C-alpha cells in the first residue's frame, strides 16, 4: 500500500462540534491494519478526546497538519480555513444545494480542493456506509422523554450532553418508570429509527403492534414503530409499493390522522422528501381529537414533515412550544395546551465519545480500505464532489448552485 498521512483537523465551525472521525484507539488500530498509513491529530481544545489521550497512545499531535495528504474532519470547514490543493473528507451539506454552504463549495473549486463527502459514501446498492444516524435516534428518543417528563412535571432527566457517555445516560433510565400509560409513536425503520427504539427498549417501555396501538388501551406506557406504509397511502387507491413511494412521493398522502387521537408523544425519525406528504397539518392541531402534546422531531426538517417545526433548537435550549390557537412559537412549557417540540439539529454531538467511536469503526471497516487503494476506486469516486477545480461528472447538477 502507498504511504499516506491523514491529518485529523480541529473543528472550526461555531458552535464547536466535539466529535472526531477517529478516536485515539481507532487511530492506532487503523495504523496497524494499513501499513504505510500514518495519522496525525491537530491540537484542539474542544475535541471530546483530549490531545493527551492521542499522545498517550504514541500519536503525533501538533498545531499544523497542512502537510498531510488527506485532511479529515466532521462538520463543514470554515471557508477561511480551507487549504488550497488538499484532499478533504467532511460533511459538506452541499449536495441538496443548501444556501448556507454555497460559498464553501465555491471556495473548494477556487482553491483546487478535492472534496470527498461522507454523506455520499455508499455501497453498490446505494446504501450509506458511514453515518451518525443511530446516535441521532438514541439521543433524540432520550430527549423526547426528557421533554415529556419536564412538560408534565413527572421527572427530571440529566440532559444527554451533560452525561459522560451512553453508560452514564443509561443511569437515568429508571426515572422514566414514572410515566403514565401513554402511547409513543416512532416513525422510521432506518438507522435513526432503530437508534430510538434501542433506547425505548432499554427503558423497558413495551413495544406493541400497530393494530393494538390503535385499538387497545393499556395500563402501562407503550410504543409502536411505524413504517412508511403504516401512515401513508397512494392517492389513487392502488396497492402500496415502497420503491415507488421513494421514487414518486408526491403521489402519496398521509394517513397519520389515524394515530393522532391516540398518540401522546411522537418521535419522528423517518427520512422526508420535500415532495412527500406531511404527517399532519397546522389545522389538524386545532381539532378536538389531536392528542399529541410532545414531539421529538429527530429528523428536524424545518417546515418539513412536521409543520410545527418552524425552527431548529439548540442542545442548551432543546425545546420550544407551538401554540395551536395562534400558530405562533412560544417559550418551552409556556402553557399546558401548547405542543412542545424538541428539534435539535445536531443530536449526535450530545454523546460525542460514543458517536465518534461508532463512526471510526465504520471508517476503518468501510472507507479506509477504499481510501488506501492504489488508483481510482468506485466508492471514493461516487463521493468525490470536486477535483482539479471542477465539479465531478456526478455532481454537475450543482453548477448553477455555485455559479
């Protein structure tokens, strides 16, 4: 294998992100597994693994990593910190033409940078091979129950970001035993949804079928995990077809109104397409059968599948209220008949050590073999947005976005 040096860059985005692509132990594992690979960490006061933890394992930590072959971060690199003629890996959030990152992509092209986006790293079947989604689900479900407990004065959970790690967070789960017999709906069966269900199971909340959830009463809290076909249908009445739903979301409508009269807490983890149906309307929130009073919008599409998510919230201030009468947002827990929304858009940052360990595992197993590969590689090629000052063929559609 060719000798290659990877530099772990200091996160420059504000508010700072404490996650890291490779933890100290994962760095030493990667170096042992790939001869010729050397990993250097840039000094960082905010990383969830300290500089000393890297040094303790014999890894080099220094102020400047600009001489490395590949620079690896997590979030978008601030434009002023981009180094010309380098190869970068990070989440660029540009492929959907996000307005906030237009200048970032312009500068990537102007500075002749090769940009490989984690989000676009996929296998032959088009499935992503590295993601933080599971941790968004884990923290999202926890935050949902924290918010419900606060709203109803049932218990106070320690916020996830104040927990050292997942094990510390689990110490809080026993408090949830004070829940009345509420019904919790989880939408989505992907990484995010599975992360949410993991937490509910560990908390000892009983899982029930869709039928029992809709038509039976219980003496304990229960949850139900919903697939897209459980709360959507084709407008023309034809039979459900999952691939078709993903291809033509505009031909479907929501049937989530069946769940509104029985659901107290919604944990929304399903991917949403802008042309797809919303779960409910703002008008629905004013109807007498609307029982939902707490929503954990883990997907956090502002003005998306959950129309009451009119903005995202922060880790420090995770919740806000939606007033159904006025359709206005108010401070969290302002009045009992408001709907309280948790819409933190960077949930995995709340358990950065766990999330980083998981991500590093995926990088070593699924990405580094391709990155260390001599010559071209299909996996890396599919995720390369820019090279030699040009958008690659696959990303030509971004031309008008950067023009």
